[in-house]
C-alpha cells in the first residue's frame, strides 16, 4: 500500500513535470514562429522569397506630378527596354571589346531605371508599359525619339563581326540622342522632382556616352 506522503510527493513531481513539458512546448512554438515573422525572406526549403528589394526599388515617386511626368515615364520605359535589348545583342554578337563594355554599362544603368519608372507609374495610377514592346506597337514613338524600327532591329540581329559593331554604335548614338530629347522635354514640362532628377541624369550620362560612341565609331 502506498504511503500518503509518498503519494503526495508523486503527485507534486508529476505536476512539475507536466508544467515543464508545457513550457518547453510553448518555447518551441515561439522559436518556430518568431524568426518567420522577423525574416520573411526565408520560404519553403530555405528558398529566398523576399520581395523587400523589388518593392523598395519600385517605390512611388515623391511629391506632385503632372501629365508630362506620366508621358515621360510611359515612353522612356520601352525606350530603355529597346536599349537593353540592343545591349544584350551586343554582349552576344559584338567582336569589339569597347562595344561590349559600352553595352554592359548601358544595361547596368537602364535596368534599374525601368524599375524606378514602373514604380512611379504604379503609384500614379497609370498603366505600366512593357519594356519589351516592339516599336510598331508604340503609338506616338518614332525615329524622332531615337527608337529603332522593327526592320532596324531585324537588320542588327542579322549582322555579324565588324559590320555588327559599326551598325550597333550608329544605332545607339541615334537611340541616345532620342532619349536626351525626351529628357529635355521632361525638364521643361514636368513637375515631379524625382522624374526631373532622372531626366537630368539621363541627359548627363547619355550625352557623355554619345561622345564616347562617336569616338568609338571613328576607330571601327
């Protein structure tokens, strides 16, 4: 027969063990949920699922805007998209090292700018055009803005060797000149400070690249 004292001691021991086990379960649950809340970049299987960087990169523009700002971003996105497409072609087809280097510079600069302008349009409640639209589908945009026609792009795609390098430089000069014209229009007519700042950056950087491309053309 179990003594009352031993019986009471067993009950106290079992009760303490149950409390300890419950605390451990709660601790384990807490340790499983807290990192998930603090680190949303970790998804199933440890794969990164973070969207913080794209959201930050595509932040809306600050301050007021007008129709000129919307037109600038709407037209510059596909304009940049065509330049990026041309840069990709040069990285694959060009034989001249300077041409390849310029292509990489253009792509590195304009990819982030497309993301920025897309964020602005989204924040303004305006449609966001695709950066890969063909020139024939872009109403209102023509060679006056430096855009290549579908035929131009097809001819460039078929070129090879030194002929490709020379054609690419010639077309990129024209393309950049169009971008500078568009950016100057934004400076004159736009209202949004972020858009006008980007326009000035485009004028400065692409005007310098035009000079470099013209010097490069003389050596090809």
